[in-house]
C-alpha cells in the first residue's frame, strides 16, 4: 500500500520542527487523537486580528465539522473560506524531572489545517447535525424531537477538509542529563485522567423513562477520551472487559 495515502503531506504549515521525534503525520494517529476529544480550538484571523475559539466538533472521514449561532461573528468570518487551524490536545501527565529545564508534560495533540466552508445544502446540514448528536450520544436522534426548520436556520454549520495535519505526542518518564541521575532528587510522572463523574437525570424526566444505552455508555469512572473513541468506533458498551 502507498504510504502516502496513510500520511498527511508535510509542508511549512504542519512540519514539526522542535522535538521532531514526537511528531507524526500518520492519519490513523491524527484521527485517533481527534476522535477522543469533545472540544477543539479553532484559530483564524479577522481584519488582521487573530482569534482562537473553543468549540465542540466532530469528524467524518477527512472532514471536520463545527457549528454555532448564525449570528456568530467568528462563524460568519470562517464561512467565507478563510484559512483556519484547528487544534486538539490531551494532557496525560506532569513530568517532574531533576531540573526545571527537563520537566515537561505528557500529552497528545493535533494541528489540522484547511479552509472552512459553510454547509448550505439543507439535507446535508440536517444529516450532519444528526451525526453530531449521535456522535456523542449514540442513537439519540431516533429519540429526540426532530430539529425544526427555524432551529436549522438559526444554526451555522461549517466544514473543513483536512488538507494538512500533524500530531505530537510525549509519553514516558523524564529525560535528564546523565549527571543529574546521581542527584538525591525525586523524579517521575504525575498521571492525569479525565473520568466520567456520573450521570445526573433531569428531575423533570417522566417517571417511566429509563436511561438509554447512548447515555449509559458514559459509565461512572470510565475515561472520557476512551469512551469517545469507543463511540466513534461503534462500541456502545458501558465498559470494556
């Protein structure tokens, strides 16, 4: 198989220059980091002023989607086909070295580049918004009230084909200077996990309404990134055996 099909092209925009050993252009890795995240940050420029907007997003194949109010200044500007940079990051640990210089963070991150465009076709927009709902709560659209035309008109949906992207990942213990390992100083990693803290039902739920499988998948104590990845892969079980 042609490896070029499995990796993003490298350009001046996405080339990893510092700590290049941590960088990757592998599509599978890039997609896995994106799919395990709920929020991204979208960077763009309006009239020479840079902005970065946090927003929920989702992926379909090589396309990224995000949405917001039709009155949003950010989305209005982005919908004109301007270049954008979408980033995602996960913090997995605090790396405590024997010197401040070598202390670091364990992380997984992605930078994706492309041009945002407005989804104007109504059928495409409605389908994509249904995918968005089901992306985080599997099967939810079949239970929800369907979106009205007015609600869709009040929502701007943007799409971006990933033209170029790179991932950067750090794992493992601190890497100190050889002579520093002789110091009587503790070093190691403080590991972080973002966990599901439980489910709070709306007190206005009807008495005979049970928790659906798409909600139960968020089992208390389960890692959020692993849950989101599992949902994307079609695994809606509440835990892994």
